[in-house]
C-alpha cells in the first residue's frame, strides 16, 4: 500500500495513492500514541479516551479509502472524499468528530488540486470548518493547533514545504496549550486532541517527504509542557480540579436538512455543552455532552432520522442503581412490576388504537391508553395513565403525530409531581411496538430511552385508510370510498382495492431497504389480506422478515412498519 520514496525524494502531487498512504500512516501513528494521548485527556472531560476515539475515527477513514480502491482505481478527489466520508460515519468522541470535520474541510479543496498550494488552502479550510462546527470554540484545544498549522503554511510552496511548516507550527502551538487553557495547566499536560492532530500531520510529512518528523513528546511516556518534560503513565489521566460537567456523551449520525440542523444546534446548545455538529449534504454527525441523554436523542428525531446512536456515561450513576428488594414481577404486581403500595422503578405508557394492540402492549408490560377515531385522549387522560403506571420513571409513547403537544403537556404535569418522564416522539403505533420491543427496565433510564428512540426512529410507517369524501391529496384527487396509502403521514397511493394498494405501498417502502415488515391488521379487513402481503414480501424480498399483529376493533384497516 505505502509508496516507498527514495532518499531525498519528495512527492510533487498528492495523488490517490499518496492519500491512501497518508491515511494508513496516520492510523499507525495514532495507534502508537493512543495510550499516551488517552493518558493526557483532561478536556473537555477527563475520561481517558481521546487517543482511542481518534484512532477509531482514522480507522473508519482508512476502511472507506480501502473500499474505493477495492472497487476501482480512484482519483485524488474520490479518495479524499472517501476518507472524509468514512471519518464522518465512524467519528468517535469530541476529538474524533472534530477530526472528521478537518478531513471534510481538506477534501473540498484537495478535490480541486493536488499540489502544495492546494494543500495549504486545504489546511486553512479545514481549520475554519472545524471551528465553525463547534458551538463554543475554546482556545488551547485542537482548534487552536489546527489554526496554527494553517497559518504556518500560508503562502503555499511544495508539498513537503507546506506539510513540514504545518507540522512544525502545530507542534509549537501544542506546547503552548497549557498556558491557554487552565485545566491543562493545572494537570501539567498539553491538549490531547491537539497532540493527535500533530501525529496526523506528522504522517503527512512522512508520506510526502519520506522522513519521520520528531514526535510531540521527547520520549515514550512523556509530554512536553511549556518547555518541561513530565512523565505521564499511560492509561491514567492526570488529575485536575475542573468542574464536573454533564453526565452523558451522546453521538449519532443524522439525516436532516440544513434548516433542521440549525434548529437542532440551538436546541442541543441549551441542553448541554461540548456541542459539535459536522457534515453536510443531508448527513451529519452530532456530538454533545448532556445530563438528559433522552432529550438529546429526541431533538435528533425531531430534526430528521438519527442512526448509530451511542451514549456514554462519564461516571458512576448512583441515581440509576437498582432499588433494594426483589426486582422481578410477582403475581400481584401491576403493569410496571410494582407490588401494592410500592412505586416501580420504570414503566411504559403507550397510546394505541384497537383492543388487540392494547392487549399486546399490556402483555409486554405497558400501561395503555385507547385512541378511538375522532376521539384522541386528552392530557388529563394521559396524566392519569402515567399516575396509574405507579413508577418513578415513565417512558411515554404517543404513537400519533397529532398527540405530540398533548403528550408533552401531560409529561410536564407529571414531572411537576416528581415523576421522571421521557417522551419518545413516536408517530405511529408500529413505531411504538418497535420501541417497546427493545425496552429493558434494568438498563439506566437514559440508555433505555436512547435504545427505544433509536428503534422507533429506524421504523418507517404507513397506514391504509378509506376516503370518506372527495378531496385533494398530495397524490392527486381521491373520491369517497377510495383506498388511501399514507406513507409517513402523506398520501402516496390512491387505489380502489385494499390489498393491491397495500402491495404498492409495501413496494415503495421496501425500495429504500428494510429487514423487518410489521403488519397490524384490524378486525374488519379482508381475512386474506395479511397472508397475501406476507407472501408478497416473501416472494419479492428474500432477506425481509414479516410479523403480523391483530389490532382488533377500532383501528385503521392496516398499519405497516418497515425497519
């Protein structure tokens, strides 16, 4: 993979193979320094994983590059875009997310040119893009080191000249970080993220010039701090007297429009700190530190479609410890597993259409509220259900877009009574079923809410209904008695036959992929509808499983979920 340069030889252009080599050498460099970088990680949280997060992000970048080389003979533009995209998908932690944005900023310029002047412009664009991605930039961090690297190579030159000046300027800036950020000065270390960036730039110098620059430290197990050399044992972050921050780190990929992401930034900024949102063109990587992880994920669901949700608890969560006494359910337990007069630890309250779904959710341990056509439950009814669940923590599943405000009002009233309530914005009953399927009351509350929210968000939904009157829809004009296929709330198909319309809706949904189809049929649907649709999926989509539930009376003719 690596290009072997002869003595005194240097690259004139950063071609695709050189980018590949740089990516591999950056991963090797971060692997060598991973433990030492972890050991000096005190900002923004002293959790000792900055080196590991940078390594995993670089590993994802290299895997993406290797994938494009396996498929074709890519040019420089394709290679740098793959590197940036891979880092975006695999970014870990605050440092990894910023590294992904740095690579994305470089890719935009290197796709246009491969010489030293373009490399200098790429480093400047990378530093600017990374700073813009951080909600509240702080000096003395990797942002400062990136800016210094860009300034150091301004004016361009050969590839080796630009890379060397950028690396040298970054090293100098790194050594100054303890004097810029008090928590680093108190701990006696340089910024961990900045040190990782110096390693990445060192790999670039090695790639274009064939020589390995001096590392940031003077010897293994040491770091340079304001001219001194201090030993730092690997694997144990230095102690510091910084203030305690939020309890959780939340990261997820998000498919969303730019306007929605702007609103998301403002919402997450109010919830916590260390907010970094990187990406673009409809795909984003979101990182934030919060006390309410569920609220951070809910904000992502409101903005678009979150994927690969990861939540990390920074310390012991005493509040989430199991209560003393038996945790299992007895025959006298209520839906939440609590005995008479005893509050359970956690319960789920779900709004469902139809008696059959109510029974299904009750069997799964949920307290249910019936939603009848034209008679949605009021916030008083939802509040009463939360009280009836008799639990300290409640997950509320409205299962209807129109119930979001009502459910939010009920949740606020319950919180005023001392009940911890998380509202998962499920828009359909099939999303509620998916959330309930992954519910684990023995997990920490925030982790359980995250898992349930992720399951709901990964479930696309559709509904079949019969038009009551002639009207205009997003799919055209419908007549009374027509069968309407609604996908994600919008009329997508107008048909005459329930089964045929259902097949069309299923095909449209599965064209975007899927692994599991959930069918929820009402009592008054044709008896052969479910078997027909199951066979249709089995014949046309070999890798897709199908599950059918009976909603009973009072539900829409058919609900469809695709996960």
